[in-house]
């Protein structure tokens, strides 16, 4: 996944980040990490935080180790699908569904389990590539 944000989306991410940093209703620890990492928090759980920088790179931050690192595509997709209601324009950065993709059976194509948890089979996309590659149907 090599999607780079468009110029207008990059400006939006910068603006959302500024708003996040100034918003006293957002968690203080997330605002601190957002300032430090220069990225907008998109996903947080007990293990860590995932932030998106305006250039489209995604970093995870580990609460326990106080370490951050560039993340893999799976976390990037999870962060983007988790936050798409809050920031609908981030859809631009998600992979496009391919013609061979199947609706995800685990979440019946909704991308979430019990409406709250992100589906880990499809990373919240609601579809995934067929796994049985090369098997004649
Ligand atoms: Zn799913």
C-alpha cells in the first residue's frame, strides 16, 4: 500500500492534528504522544496508539515500552478503518477493493464485530482477497 495523501488531504490531516492537540476533551496522554510523534491519533487500545502523519506514514506507540516505530500495512488499514467515521476523508488512503475480493464472512462485510470491535479477518475493510489461491473451483 503506497497511497500518499493528496495535497488537500495532507492539509486536512495537519488541521485535524492541530485541532486534536488543542482539544481538552481528547485524552491528555494521546495529545502528548501526538505532539511528540507529529501524527494524528487514529486508534488506541491498552497496548498502544497508532498515529497518522500528514505525509501518510503511520507510527505505533507502545505505552509500556514508550517506544514508537513505523508500522506495517495491517495496522495502517486498521487505524484507517477504525477512524473512518470520525475522519471520512481518510477513505482516500485505504486500498481499493479488487475484482477478486470476497465479502468478509467473519463480519458479514461490515468491517466490525458486534458494531464496536474492528474485524481482524479483513482489518475493518469488510472484504479480503481469496485465501485459497490456485485451488480450482
Ligand atoms: Zn471482516
